[in-house]
C-alpha cells in the first residue's frame, strides 16, 4: 500500500480469497484492504497511538440518516457522555480533498454535532473546530489529545 502522511504503524494483514485484508481493531475483524480502508486504518491508529483516544470511544463506519437518506460516516470519536467529539471523513489517497468533501462532512455534522472535524486522504489532513453559535469552523493544526472531562 501507498506510504501515507502518518507515522509507521504496525498492522495485521492476511490473504483472503486472493485479496489482502487488514485487521480493524475497532470492528474486531479483517476488512478488505482498499485504498480508503488503508487511510481509515491509519486514522484509527493515529487516534489510538498519537492522540491517546480510548478504543471504547471510537466507532467506525456506521449508518446515519440525513434528510431521509442512509449515509455512512467513516470514523467517530465519542465523549464519555455519548456526545460526538470528532467526526472524520476518509478518502482514498488519489481523491483530492475539495469543497465537496467539506460539504459532505458538514451535512453529516448537522445531524451529529461533532465538536471537531477531520478530513483526510492520508496524504493531506484538515482539522477544524466547530463554532455552532456563529455557524462556522476554525481550521486547526491538529486534533487535541484525549482529555478526561471531570
């Protein structure tokens, strides 16, 4: 797989029906290794190893309803109270991050109300903090590390 703009993480692979699969620690199963799945798995490792988010608060590829349509988000990190801290949209490395990508995650976030957004194709990463009161977002250098709220 293509080298991405993440640290070199260790992954488990296996061959399944002449296709390479990668183990997803969150879903606890092997997934066919597509370019987008490669990005998604690197994002999960980034959240776990670099940002120290607990595995129990991370969710991968779940369905949500938006205007009556069923969509799927890539990765979500929850707060301890069940609200959403981070919403992440992953694209394959060959997909250019565009305004359309930001529009997609913004539509999802109208429903999910995440505090932070991350958009990545594995090569370029964009991080935003939401300002719901003023209906805009502020770009950040990175996501915050996990902090336990007391």
